[in-house]
C-alpha cells in the first residue's frame, strides 16, 4: 500500500532538519556539551513523535481499508505497536 503523507508530517520533518542543523552549529561554535546533549534530546523526542504520527496515520488508513473489505484489523494494530516498540 502506498502511503500518503500529509503536510503536517512534512512540517515535522523540516523542523527536525532545522533542529539537527542547529545542533551542528552549536558543535561548530564549541558550545557546552550539556547544551548540545539537551538539543539532541529534543531532536530525539521530536523524531519519536514524528514516527508515532506516521505509524498512527498509516494504521488509520489500513484499518479503514481492511474494515471496508470486512477483514479483521487486530493484526494491523499489533503490527503498528510492534513497529513503535522496535523504533525505540
């Protein structure tokens, strides 16, 4: 199945890109390790949220398609949860 990504996820990833560039700038400027790590933690948190959003969007699309076909959706939910667990 092809996934349609909405503008919200694209914006999230562009913000992430900006955050990573900001961390690189901090490193080039010789900023304090604690500050760099704090920013990297923010990047990780934003990445986790983006992944969860993408999985949720995909799950919603898959459930709607399978429900329309009259199929059980339990396996889809299990697969989505496993994907999120693996991403950590």
